[in-house]
C-alpha cells in the first residue's frame, strides 16, 4: 500500500472509500471490501480517504480513538488497499465547502467511483451528506455507492457505540461490533522488571497518545507477534498502585506458554475479557497470589476456547 502525499500522482482513476474508519469495524470493512472488489473489476486502484484525528476533536468534542494513526495504517494495508490518503482534521478541512471537498475527490484523487456509508458527512458545518455526494457524482459522470446501515442488536454498528463498550470494559460487545477483539499495539519496552522478580515476567508497552484505554484492571488477553505467532496470557492495564508507579499507565502482559525475549518487537495485545479492576495489595506476596489466580483463570479460558 502506498501512502498518499502532496507529491503523489495517480496513473489512472481510483475507487475511493470515504470515512473516518476509526476501529475499522464490520461496517467499515464492508466499504473497503467493496472498494477493492470494484477496483479490481474495473481496472482501477483502490484508495481510502480518511483522517488521523477525529473531526469532533477539532471542535472540542470526542478526541480518544479506537485506532492510533499507526494502527489504522496497518489495518487498511491488511485489507489490500492500494492507496491511503490520511491527514489530520485541521482548519483547512474544517472550512472546506462541500463542493470543494467533492471537487478534490474528482480532480486531486482521480475518483472514478466513490463509496461511503449512509451517514457520511463532509464539508463546512457537515453540510455535505450522502445525497449531495450522489448528486455531485452523477453530475460529473462518477459512480457513487452508498452502503446502508449495518445493525447488531437492533442498533447501528458505529465507532461511537464501540467506544462506549470499551469505556465500560465490555470487551465482548466491543469484539462483536468490531468483528475482532479490541487491541492495543506497540513496541515491547523495558519495564522495572518487578514481574520477573515475582516469577511472572511481563511484556510491557505503552499505548499511543490519544488511544482509547479501557478501565484500569486485569484482562484475559492474547498477544500477537508480527510473524503471526500468538500467545495467551493476562494483561494488566494500570498504574501499579502496589508498586507506587505514579500516574503513568502501562500495559503489561504475562504470557502463559512463552519463554524468550520480546524487547523491541512490535506486538498487538487483544483484550478478550475483563477480569477485575486494578487495586492495591498489602504486599508483594498478596500481589503474587493474585497474579497466579488470574493466570489460572486465563489458562481455563483458553482451554475452554479450544
């Protein structure tokens, strides 16, 4: 996949998938899959047009994202999309009229086919919508596909709904809406190695700024490596109050069946089920006993899942 810059020049027309695509949930993937299929059938390239920050954040609203920009790049690339045009939602975008936005799709991004969800809005004050997109496309000889609402449990699948589930610690609902577990990606870094001293070494990472973090506590988790290998375990998200760790939030995963060195590896930690909230323990002996109990819970979870 090629990242679009101001210097990118397209050899032909593109099928453009439009949206924020935060989390790339089930309905989002339907849009990208259709863009890829049409592009292949029509001899075009597929292009995703999106933003690296939420429009609502620019206006002082919701700012935490299901995806960091890096996670979004990897997820879109995994869908076998040819081009990704991703930029921050800034003043230039916020003040662009709906006509200017549509014209840029036609001229700058060489859009021959446009695909968006039923609730896609664009342009200054969100004055552009699916109906305007259809009308503008038709007037300029462009095919426009608007995908209808996808529901789960009688309500639309949406990033807003998924954020609410993650904030509530309902990882099962978040997974059902996303079509995969909610995860945190990053590089394994050196910690204080207290877990190793307790007999439970952990793989530590820090979430990207702006990444939505679920309630602090312990989760049954799966850690995935870039080479495709995966390992079950337990993940503690929190400030480690027993160890007086300060205000920094860490993501520490203790793996059940792994012995090795993961420092420097890029990994993805899938949060499968909330176990308990973070709490201080009276001493390290009590903490060690709690970790052992949580490991047994995780082992039973994965044994039953097989």
